């Protein structure tokens, strides 16, 4: 399956709809260009609205590195933030281990949904992903547009 096949597949459209409805902080998904490289998993990049995630999980503050860095960057350089495997990286306070433990259940829930949709018996066999493949998280990214919308205007 190439990138276009994945994006047009029923399971991909279903998982996008399910996750966006379940977790409104998820803004969009991206299928990496190298999707054909893997034979059992389809890794997806997941872009989030950091402010909505903060509302849902309020214990820690958004790491000011991100807001300061992007507030100072010219708009032409604002592409995407580094991909991370756990939301804890985007926040500050407590120890790294405490933040990872705090966000781990949420990340696992997202992984469980991704893993189950591709192999769901509820989806007719002809609509499932080929070769019994399933989805998984490649990286989480902060969506730049939503990040910038929450920053004070620059003079």
C-alpha cells in the first residue's frame, strides 16, 4: 500500500473520524511518504492543538520553549515542531518521569484505537487494510496554526 492507498482506505478514514471525535485536541493526521517501507504497521503522524490538550490534561504547563521559539520565528520558518512519542515533552513541571506517567494512559488509549481499527472484525474483509496491517503512532506534533493562534500578537 502506498501513501495514497492508505489515505483513501476505509480504516484510515474511520480512525481519523473516531480519534478526532474522541479527542478534540487531535487536529489532523499525516501518512508518512515511506509507508511502503513497513510490512505490518502503518505509522501515522498526529498533529495536536496543544491548548485543547492542556484543557483536557491540566496538571502541567505548556513548555514555554515552544511558545517563545515560534513567537520569535519568521512565519516562513514555522513549519513543524519536532515529533515526539509522548505528550510529556510538550509540557513542563514535575519530573520527566512524572509527566510521562501522567500522559501515558492517554497515549495508550490512542494507540489502542489505532491498533484495533485496522484489524476490526466489524469492517468487511474487502475494506480492511491489506496484509493485515494496522496503524500506530509515528510521532505527535504540535499543529503550528493552532499554536500561533494562542500566542499574543507581535507588534
